[in-house]
């Protein structure tokens, strides 16, 4: 379930489905919410956050085992691509754990603010003995300083807020009761810049990432 509200020029999208894993319902909800924000006219910006313990715990592996895995992964990669080049400023208020694909989605936002009291950022593939989707690797290399990108991929480290800030994984940290407000403060001054050029400029910067997101796992 996704709750979408508007506070002035800023849309606040809250994930409220427990661990907020990607499945048919959450993928549909994400696309509908992004469609609504994209269709809104005038100045705008977007903040995303979760509720409770998780921002997003990533892929729903049980669901993935019941459907066409390639099609499922492509639908998740498509959401990441949309957020990465969204035609307005975006920020994530990381309220809790961001794991796997949830951590990837975090990186796709223009600005990343992480709660200080709880939550970690983790890419667990090394411990799962699993490959990364080419698009996920491309996102990490584009949005995280190279030494930290190498470390987070090959070690599976769980980064709390202060360490994530020091490594350049997030841009700022804030207490739980201030993290959404901090995210809003990052993007509200940029609301007037919400127009087609925003999408074009981001698409130019991340063309190689967008191409990688369209690839199949292992291909």
C-alpha cells in the first residue's frame, strides 16, 4: 500500500506494506503514484519514505518464484529507472532498513536522508551467493563513490546512518521525527525546476544506467 499526499509543492509518498517488498501490488502502486505526480502541473517535487521498521526489504523472492522471474525483475528495474530520471527533484527519507533492491531504490533519488536511530543500508548478494542485475551494478557505480561502491558490493556491509553518510551512500542524516521534514527541505526549493528538461538532463547523465536496467540478469 502506498499513501500519497501533497504538502505545498512537495508530494510525500509513504510505503505502508510492512517490509515494502516488491510484488505485483507494490509495483502497481508505485507506478500509479509516480503517474499521479508526473501528471501534476506546476511546481512540484517528490519525497518517498516508509513507515515503521522498513523503507524497503527489496525483492519478494517468494513472489518471484511464482512468476516469470525476468519479467518481474524488469518491472522492478523500470521503477528504479523512473525514479532515477524523474522529471522533478526527488528525495528519500529513509525511515528504516533498506535492503537489496530497496537499497537500490534509495540510491535512485536525487537526495538521500537517513534516519539516525534505526535502519541499515545493505546489498546482501555476496552473502546470498547471488549475482547483481547489471542495472543494479550500474546504479551503485553511478551514485556511490567508487571505493564505497566496491566495499558495499563485495562485503555486504550493513551501513547505519553515520557510516552511510561517511561513505557517501547518503547525503544527510536526521532523527526519526525530522527525517521527512529534512527530505522536504532538500527538494522544496527545487520545485520550480520540475519540467521536461529535468528528465532530459538526468537521462543524459544516466543513459548507461538506463540501458543496463533493461538488460536481463546474466545477460
